[in-house]
């Protein structure tokens, strides 16, 4: 009876060890696969950055096509809709807290795209006090990099309205403003250039764009984070745990009992 219980317990331990080793090995392989995916993403980002810039008319119109344009350079032409400018709070740039200034740009044809124009510092004594951002009227041209919509931070439930917000959802903002927004955003990387002569109307465009006064915004956008070493570290931990399970099982279930049996 005692021998039967001992044998049954031994088999249970072996089954648990095999399952544990298989699970940890699979998790290690999964982390290596995640690292490979990140390397593929990095390669795509670098290859897209080397491609010629797109024009406004090339900007994706539906959500399925948008990811294929992420991280491409683009030259936009349109008109700022400053009445819909949003300041995204608690955003960092150069290790400083402040706002991401986001303004829709109205494109030819009536669609609009959210432009992350840059970073502005916040007034820590009065959160609602916003620094003025000089914005050119009329048609403008700017260079940027296509990106996903601004990342979302933890926020309280409920719709956000007003100029200062924690997050900005493209679909919700489109419903709020009535704009036909493209399903992505553009991070502005250079100065804004006006296509209108000073004092001219909308139709008097310039053959050569002129640079408008600086808006005072920082545009030190971080490159997309592709941390492969993290996944390699996790994979090593899972494989080490797998090896530990196999080693301990082999010692206590096979090697040690055989040594004890030889001593008897």
C-alpha cells in the first residue's frame, strides 16, 4: 500500500515537472518570437523612413491601410483649424512635463488630419494657463512623420472635452467636432511654411512657401521604442526556470534515489 502511494506520488511529480518544463520552455520561445517581431518592426521603421515623403493626397483614408503608412515621411498642405486645438496633458519631452499641442489640419477635399505640432511647457502654478502658440492663417505646408494617434494615458471614465485633456480618441473627436478625420496622426518635424503672401486672401498663393514665425514648440519626438534586450532577458529567465525544473526533477526522482539504493 505504501509502495503504491509512493509510486503514485512520484508519477504526479513527474507529470507536474513535465508540464512545468514544457510551459516555461514555451514561454521562453514566445519571448524569442516577440524579440524577432520587434526586430522586424525596427527594420520596417528604418526602411519606411528612407522612402520618399508622401503627399497629402496619399494619406490613408481607412483604418486598415493606416498602419502601412506609419513612420513614413509626409509633406502636408492645408489650413489649421485652431478652434479645435487640444493640449494633451502629462506628456514628456526631454524629461520635462508639459503638453502635446494637437491641431487638426484641413486638407483639400474636406478631410482633416490630427497634427501633433510639438511640446509646450506647463505652468505648474496654474494648470489652465496655456502659452500662446503662434499659428499661421490660410494655407500652409509642413513636413512630418506619420504616426499612430497619440498614446493614451490612464484617465477617469467619461468623455473628455475642452482644450486641456488627458487623451484624444480620433473617432470620439471626429464625432465631437464634425470633422472627417483620417485614422492616424502626423508628428510635425519641421517649421510651418505659409503659402499666402502677407495680407493676401486664400486664392493668392505664393510660388515658394515662406517660413512663418516660430511657434516655440519642441519637436524632439522619440523614435518608436523597440526594446529587444528586454525580451531576450525574459527568455533567458524562462529557459533558466525550465532547466531548474528539469534538473531538480532528475536529481530528486532519479539520481538521488539510485544513490541511496546503492548504499543500502
